[in-house]
C-alpha cells in the first residue's frame, strides 16, 4: 500500500467509530511529533463532520417534504393516494366484465 494511503487509513482508524483504533498513547505521541499528521487528522475530522451535517440537513429536507405531502390540506389524503392505483385497476376490471 502506498504510504499516503496507509497514513489516511491510520487517520480513519482513529476518527471513525466503526474502526478499531490503534494504541491511543502511541497515536497521541505521533500527533505531538508529526505536525503534518496532526493537520491532516484535523482536516479529515472536519471533512467527516461536514459530511455528517450535510447528511442530517438532507434528511431533514426529505422528512419535511414527506410531512408536507402527507398533511397538506389541499391534497387528497394519503389513503386516497395509496389506493388510487387499486381503484383504477378495479374500474378497468369491472368495465371489462360488464361489457363481456
């Protein structure tokens, strides 16, 4: 593995909760000794935080849209919307029987 990728993997193992962290004491020593590693770790942490916040914002927008569709006063009820295709099917099916 390339050294840059190995470095990024080490940073991810420290920052992501799903990854098993390396020895915390040795990681702290590496951060104190290597200023570039400390800067790269902080940048990666900020990127993860931004991605997390963007995901939360997108989820809120999707939930607001769902709420608007379900509870909007000028639209038909969600039960009517959910059963519209079933009603259409039955109309076509019953018309075919009545004429045949």
